[in-house]
C-alpha cells in the first residue's frame, strides 16, 4: 500500500461555505499515484469544518450559511466562552456539527465524487486566518 501526506494552508476565506475541491486536487498531485484508495482531508482548527455537498448551485452554500446562523445564533445569553468575540462560540458549535474531516474515495488517480459533489470549507469566523488542512492519501 502507498501512502502520502501533505499539509497545506488555505488563503483566508470570508465567513461562509466555500468549495475547495480543486484547491485540494491541485495541491496534492500524489492523488494521481493511487489507483484504488481514499483521501482524508482533516482541518486543524476548532472554529471551521469540512463537509461534502452540492458543487453546482452557489445558492446552496448561501442557504447553508443562513440556516446555520439561525440554528446556532451569536450572542446567546447562555454562552460562557465569549472573550474571543460573538462569533467564536457559535463557530465551535457549528464546526462540531459538521466535523473536522471528510473522506473521499480515489479511483484511477482521481477523486470519485458524485457529479454534483464538492468539498466545502465551512468557515464560521468573521475574520479567520488561513486554515491548515492535512491531506492523507492511501491505497494501491
């Protein structure tokens, strides 16, 4: 079995849901060396997450942001962890709901996503720095 690993830093993104599939593919050419395997993408942060969803219609990402903001509001009176700003505690909750990693099958050196699927960076902070991703590919 072959395995490859690389850490990349994304540019800072605004708050919201952003497609990063092509960034991951371009930053990690070792994917092409795997015939059958898996890619794991892990985000090394607690206030942003990753998910896989619709890659064609950008209004899906807008609706995600709107729904998450209603589901996990800022300035809830029961938040205790508030010293990093009103967006921080909600960002931790949103990141936990979505998770810190995704796995994508690799087939014939390419990510085997569905036709309408893409990898999202889910940025929950108003002013985040570049997020670090750990990319691990393994297989035959």
